[in-house]
């Protein structure tokens, strides 16, 4: 053995792989000592028994590997394969084998030189990685969330079944396509373009929203949570996003904002209505009751002066006039008290109280009135609400309608007290009235509407100039009853 051969052998017998040299027909010429640990057989056994290699190859791989080896040997070209071997103790290993024919000057194969490497650890890692990927894909396909991975140019490299199903496509139809072209709605592409401009600079927007065109449900809004995927150098190569359908949540938020706005408006309306009511009562007291009482005091002073005269005679006509003034003041005060707290409503119910309200309108305004109402009783809050709506509507008729007739109908249906107040007056445009400044001081339409809305009720006005007006409303019984107690007996 030459010195060069000795150095070469010393080198190859120290590398972490088994090397071998075979003749042109596959007969072993040399094998390195590493074969003992790799295949679990001695060098002598390998050299004497050409079948030991085939015996070690896993039965499921044996035919394929042997056919490939024989073909390479017969054709005189390289052989390369990865296969399993079985150790004497039954353990399984993965090896990678590569051989190259060495030729003489005439081109004939002189020997075949090969290397066998143990790749068990690498193969197990690859299997584990594939299994982990399969588990991850299975999980992402099972969850009711959208999942997508895009490269740094915005092209889709993965999407789960949920997202594809929302779009009405198969996942493979979306792979390789840019999100803006495949998914984004035309009218919203400019809004989403900023996300991809940022992505193109190697940055990731961790939270965002976009509109996804669902085939079954139209436009759906999705909230996205995104994280970068880093390569071995720590540089982002893709962005992985999980999306949640937040359409209903956004609708609820908007409804909540509208509800809060309306609540504030209602609160303002209630406060203004209370101020207006207090102002009205103050005016009533000042211009009516106080004036009458003042006139009474003047008359009493006159009577006292008569009594102090020498004859002490009091004019009976003056006494009668004082009595009439006091009676009128008493009646007006009683009427004002009834408006504040209608005792007739509390004592005898809607039919009687509304009937008295209409009788008063007929006596004072000359209206022809009619009432169709049940005699049954309802919760106090319901009766109070219905009465106040009817009173507001009748007052509007008296003040503004120039009507000859007003009809009121009340009835119970579907868990609510329904009512209509209709007149044959001049009518009006409801929207224009609502748009007038301080309209609640004129007809009180907004105040009535908001009170009913707070109670969960309904309110509408059907009116046109020259055609009369019909007010329709409904007050739910159960909601009001929950806050006011049970039915009262008649």
C-alpha cells in the first residue's frame, strides 16, 4: 500500500459515513469500518456475503432499491437513493446511499465507489415537521376562523377551508394570487392597499380590518390578527393572519352608538318637556288661578269695606260674584291637578278618563267626538302612557286641526294596547313640523314618540295637508307591567 493510499484510507475511515468500493459487477472490493455500526454487520461479513446488503434493506423498500441498483450497475451510471434498513435487533434506520462509477482511459467501468450515510435523525425531523404541518393544517381547516399566509408581495401561499368556503372557492384556486385581485372588493382596494405597501417594505400590520365578499352572505367585515414568519436569518418571508367575522359585532357597536345618541336625545327631550310643562303650569297658575284669586281678594276687600260702614249692609250680588270667582278658581285648579295626576284614570280606568277628556273637548271646542274603548283595566304605567298619548293628540286637534270631528279607538291585541286618534281637520306635514325649532312646544310629537320608544312601544302619524290626521300607537303591556305591578281590579 502506498503512502497516498494509506492517507486516503485513514481519512475515509474517520468520516461519519460508510464508504465502499465494488467491482464492475457489484462484487465488494472494500468497505470502511463504519459499516459495522451503520449496518450491524462486520466488514468480513459484508465482504464475504454480497447478499447481506439486500437482507438489511427493509422489505417494503427492497425490490425498489435492488432494481435501481442493478439498473445503475448495468447502465454504468450513478446510483442515489434513500431507504430504510433493519438492524439485527429489529430497529429501523434511514440511510442515504450514493455511488459513482470510475472509468479507465477506454471508458470502461473500473470500479464503483459509494458512500452510505445515516440520515435517521434528519428523516425523523422531516417526518415530525410534516406531521406538525398536517396537524396545523387540520386544525386551521377545522376552526371557524379564516386563516391565510401571504408572501411579502401579498400573494397567497396558503388559505384554509373556512376562508375558501366563505369566498365560494377551493383553496387551490386562491394559491399564488394576490389578495387584492383574488379577494378584495373593488371599491375597497385603495383602503387595503396601505397594508400591502407596508408588507412590501418588510413590515407587518398586526391588526387590521377588511371586507370579504361572502358568496352566501354578501359583504362581511373581518378583523385580522397578523404575525410575521421569519426565515433562518430572522428576516420576514411571509405574513400569517387569522381572521374573525366581526360583521355582527360592528353592527351591534353601531346600534349601540345610535342607541346612546338616541338616549341622550331622549334625555334632552324629557328635560325640555319637563321644563315646558313646568312653564305651562306656571303660566296657567299666573294667568288663570292667581288672577282669579287676586280678583277674589279685591272682592273680599270690597265686602269688608261694606261691613265696616255704619249700616253694616253687604250687597248680596257682591257675595254671589265672589262665590262665582272662587268656584271658577277651584274648578280651574282641579282641572290642572287632573292633568298632572288624573285621579279619574286611576280610579275608573282608560275608558272613563278618556271619555271625560273627549267630553271636555266637545264642551269647550264644539267638537263632535266618539270613543271605542274596552272597560278592562291595564297596568298603571300602560294606562298612564295611553292616556297621555291620547291627550296630546286631542290637544293638537283642538289647537291646530280646525277639525269638526275626532274619533278615538283603543283595543288590546298581541300583548299591547293599541290606539288611534283620527280627525277630519286641515292636516299637516309631520316632517316639516318636526324640523321646526322648538317643535315640541307646538305639537309635542317628538316627546310622545320618545316616551313610547322608551316604553318599547310604537308611534306613527298619517297626515297630509287638507286630508286630516290619524295618530296610531301601541304600548306593550308586559314590559310596562314588569315595572309597574299587576293588573288592578275594575
